[in-house]
C-alpha cells in the first residue's frame, strides 16, 4: 500500500512538472487525470482505440478530455515526454519505433461535426469547405531514435498525415490544394484552426490553440505564442509552439528563436530534452504565407502512416 502511494505521488509530481504553467491551458487537470488513469499501462497493437463513435451524437468526456468512447493508453515503456503529455490516442513501443493509433476526433467543438451534433459550433471564418469530420483509424509508426536525414524528403508527398498532436489529431503540411496557398485555405479553419479533407480526416496545418492556449483562437500569428509541446512529427522529432523555454520551468526566459532553419527547426535544449536536440516550431512559412506547424521537408528520416 505504501509503495502504491509513493508511486502515485511521484507520478502526480511528474505530471505537474511536465504541465508547468507555460501555456494558459485549462485542460491541464484533465490531462493529469488521463495520464494517471493510463500510467503503468501495457498498451500493444491489440489495444483498442475505443468504441464506435457516431459523429452526430458525439460528446466530450469530462474525465478524459477526449471524445466519449476514445481510449487514452500511453504505454509505460514510452519516454516521459510522450506518456506524460499525449492523450486521446493509443501509444506503445514496437521494436525501434513508437506506434500511435488514433480515431482522430477533435476534442473541441467544431462546425465540421455538423449542425445536428452536440459538438457543433459555428465558425467565424468565411471560406467554403463542404467536408465533415469522421472517425478514422490512423496508425503512425515513428522512429524512436530520430535520425537526421537529407532535409529534402518532402512533407508534401501524399502522406495521410505527417505527425500527431498531443491530443491525438493529424498534422498536415504547409500546402493547400492548387492553385490556392494555405492562407486562402485557412479561411475554412474552424475556431480551433482545424478542418477536414474530403475523406473526413480532421487535421491541423497551423496552430493547435486547444493544446497551446486552452481555448479557441482565430489569430494565426497570436496562437501558440509559447513553448508548449504540440506533438511529434513522423521523423520522431518534437514540435513546439513559437517559443523555446531554455530547458527551464520558468516562463520569464522563454524566447522566440531566431536561428530556425527553412524546415522550422533548430537544435536547443527544452524541458523535455536537457541535451540539445533538434525540434520543430510553429513559425511563419513562406510557402503557406501564414504561420504553420511544418515546412516543406522533413529534417529526419520519416516513419510511416496508414489509415
């Protein structure tokens, strides 16, 4: 009994430490609950991502912070920066890879749930997108030891997704369907800066304000103006908001990096990586002509993704 209590307190402290007060994220408590419920779990390829979700009747679970019926299971073998931060998905280690499975349902209200859904919320943008969000079966196989690649492997190569956010959603690249630039397509983003493509895959090209700011945001440049961990890219490198944290828990020394390469990345310490490690940032992108999560190429050797 005493050992269980000690383990509980250690885990609670680690959740608190990882959550920090860097973003104004009101879902920190929900994340802690989700992590506590899955801590010490054994998640494998046979672990379910949850029950069948009917979009029109979808609701949010106040305990997990995810769509009701979606499973959060982060295997105990995963590194702390993943198992203490990711939810609304299943994650585990398989050989030399991390594997994530996701139903890819936004844990926010959205116009793309449809007007009959309890999660419907009219958007403030003016673009036209006839698509609706639908449940998916995304499986990401991501190298557990990220390795520098050529820097010429395109993120625009027809992949189902190029990464996964900490709340289990697909990350897309910095391109739009020709002849539009992403700045035009951004007019179809919902109030949480996401939208679905024609097969219902909801995704983020730009900010993830639910994660970074704990609220909706219609400002492309103002969202994620902090050092919050946003997700992991298909090559195994972490993705952060606009700022770096110098590896400290204080927000007073956070800074906007001026040394980002054309891939939106640089090598520096963070609270998750005390040894200087390459990572990406949400940043202005010349191809998109707006701020985006990724540039046109992967820094590292990418894994695979299916749906």
